[in-house]
C-alpha cells in the first residue's frame, strides 16, 4: 500500500460525447478508467433532446441512476450554472442575464439542489456573478458576499457543498478575489475550485498561475484540470472573450505549469482529503475539463479521443510529481462479475 498522497480522478462527461447521450458519456468514462464524473449537458434517453442536468425530470433522473449502476459510475458533483448571471440589473453591453435573487433561489438554486440529492452527490460547482463590464470586481464584493451567503445557506441546509470556481470576467476571477469571497462568506459549506486553464486564459504566466493557487489554497475544495497556451499576439484588455478562446491544451503542455501546481498541493493533500471527507465527499477530486476541441461560457468539448488524451496527460503529471490515483483495473471487472 503506497504512502503517497492520493487524489480521485473525475471528468465532465459531456466533453467526451459527440452527441451528449448518457450511454455515450458513461461508456467513454468507463472505457478510460474513471469511476466518477460530473454531469452537465446530457441526453438521458437517447432521443436527441439534450438538457442541462438540472432540467431533468424525475423519470430521467431515475433512468440516469439506473445507468450509473449499470456502468459502475458515481457522480462527483453537479456541473451547475449557479452564479453565472449578472449581479446588477444594468445594461453593460453583455448578453448575460439578470435574475432577482429570491426568484433565483427558488428556481435555479432549488433545481440544482434537487438534482444533487437525486444523483447522490454532495458537491455543486458554482460561480460568483458577473459584475458590470468595465467595473472593478472589488467594488462588488459586498453584494456578491451577501448573495453567495444566501445560496450557501440553501445548499448547506440540504447537506451539500458549494464550490466556487475561479473564472474569467466574474467577481471571483482571481485567487485573491475568490479567497476574499470565501473569507467574508465564512461558511464551511463553501469552498473554492482552482482551474489553471481559467487563469492562464487571462494572459497570465506560469508563475502568476502558481501565485493565484497560493492566494486561494486555504479555501480549496477540489480542482479542475484544463490548460491553455497563451497567445503572445493577444493584447490583454482586462476581459476574456470566452467564445474566442482557441488554445486549450492538455495539462502537460500549457502555460499553467501543472507540475508545479500539483507539487504545491502534494503535501497538503492528506489534510484536503480529510477536509472534504468531513464535508461528505469521498476525497479530493481532480476533475478533467479540457476543452481540447473548443470551449465557451457554459461548457466545452473534447470528444472521446480528446478526453482520453487529457486524462493520460494528467496521469503523466501525477506520476511525475508522485501523487497516487486509481483507474479501473481487472479487480473491478472481477468485482462486477461477483468474483
């Protein structure tokens, strides 16, 4: 038995599926060796109707759970859209929408909680609201804290953990800002999610990406794995054109420096694993979300081949820095056969 620190591997399965069907997604997840995944966009019955997971009805959720049993899969967390709305009802030239908070809590937030409970996961991925374009996100921290606090009260009361992802163009677009949101919300049911690709896509160097991780590391709950190669011809304007991002790459190629990021985490992993287990999760997740064939505001695509490339890339980095993980092996096949 290895005494090296360990992580649990996962992926956003819709990235792996050409047609987004549940059978396609779960087949690829099992084939690449994963036992956990996060649902986002999915066609449960194979009819061609793709829904966001929070929009599934009771029958679709029941069918999805049957497929989880069939494929030996468990849900890491809900790839939710919570917090990807405007903080203020102002016309700032963006296409982002504003929803009054009471309506939002009883609508999107309640729907996400329902699905998390139905799919037997403790984790919800979320965001920190769009501030008006051109404004300083720091000026909007008090209102964001108030609204995030109300969301976390709802998710925590349902026994769930709200993970706040670092994301361009949102109030929590840097590690420092994300950590400040967590400090001020001051609730154990809210943690941060780091994503090196989301930082590098803001035209930041390897050292800057590492610094962003350090800024938020006391609050981290899990980590998304994508990377980005900075376009040296790009002039940084302070905002990211999410639909124009073209340079997503595997974790052992890009400008985030995942070897350094994971080495930074390595010594902290036993404490992080214990922290997340105390919150009801099975451990500390590294979740592949590579966007190798394209990414945008609400999702991305890598294809069945791309998800395999991305997972193998991550495993190479983990092997290099000395962090343990597991993929399906023959013992899992024997267990499924009752041996």
